[in-house]
């Protein structure tokens, strides 16, 4: 589905990604881990054709992605229909006057002939039927995330790029979202997170970006969690101090948060 070849990227002289080589197969569910600033979000933006690396190539279905291709033309229409990105801050995705308009926007843009059916189908899936006349900006953070998800799923894409998908969700909302992701069949899903407790629910392949913006692990969750040295080096676990009545002791603790 995607082939990333020797990709490096910097912004204002600051390295974001370094020498990234990655193959993502159709139907794969992959999780990208790393501390803040490691390059997770930038990697998703590259896959979504929102930014372009200074070095290397990104291919989608053997087509080399170039900025001019995504400005106009047949490739842009095909790619935007097939590949969608859920931002961590979904406020940047919501701009329509009502939830109904937000969910139906994509199907209208692509000229589907079942707009009404799609809109209500995904409103029901994400628990939004009671909000269809509401303005998205009036909703809670978790409700906004459900609207954003419904709006990208209403065009039924092939690839979902999810940036910290459970961030700002309460436990019930996070559980519902993970259940939905696990229900998808045949979709390629690439998610980022710092929450190690949900990795196995998000995917069966894990890629870890280091503090130096390199890929330092590519394998399954079991292999990752058994490699304490790598978890420590990547910053995904940290020292935690426990106080007892007469003493203090430390141990390493996972980052189970968004």
C-alpha cells in the first residue's frame, strides 16, 4: 500500500524524521510509538500527502507521491477518497454549520448517490443521531472526535491514519473507538499513540521511533514488551518512585496515557 524509501525531513533546520524505510501492506494494522517530538505525527502527514520530505520517496500503490499530483488531477481525487487522516486536534477538521453537514460533506464532494444513507449510517455508528442539527463547535471534545471520525468514515476509505485516536476520550468513548477499529475488515490502519496499554488493540505490528527520529523497532507487540532495554531507550517507560513508610524505591513504569 505504502513504500517509504530513505525518507528524511526537517523543519527550520530541526530534524523531524531520519532515514526512514518502511513498507505498509494493504489490510495491515500498524501502530507507531514514540515520545513527543519523535516524528509520529509528521510520519502520518507524509503518508497523507500533507507534507513532503526533503530526502527520499513515498509511494502509494507504486505511484511516487509528488506535491503537484496532490494539488490537482485524477490522482488527487483517487488518493483523497482512499486515504484519510484523523488529526489529534479535531477542531482543525470541523468547519461545517451542523453535524449533519459535517458528516455528509465528504459524500457530497465525491458525488455519491447515497449521501443520506451514508450520513445517517455513520451518525448511528458513532452515536451522533441526536446531534445532527447541532453546531460541531458546541460539542464536547469527545463528541467532536466522533463527528470527525464519522465524517472521514462516511466516504468509506481504504486507509485510516489515526493520530492519537483515544486522546481526549473518556474510558467509555475510548473503548467504543477501539471496538470500532477492531471491527474493520480489509482496511489499512496506521495509528500513533504513547499509550502502551492499548497497543495490542490498535494493531499487530509496532514501529517505534527513537528520540533521534529513527526507526529502532519493527515487530509485534509481544516482542516489544519483552525488550525492556529498548523501551527504556525509546523513552516509552520511565523511572517511577514509590514511597513507603520507611523507604523509597524506584522501578520502570510504562507511559499508559495519551
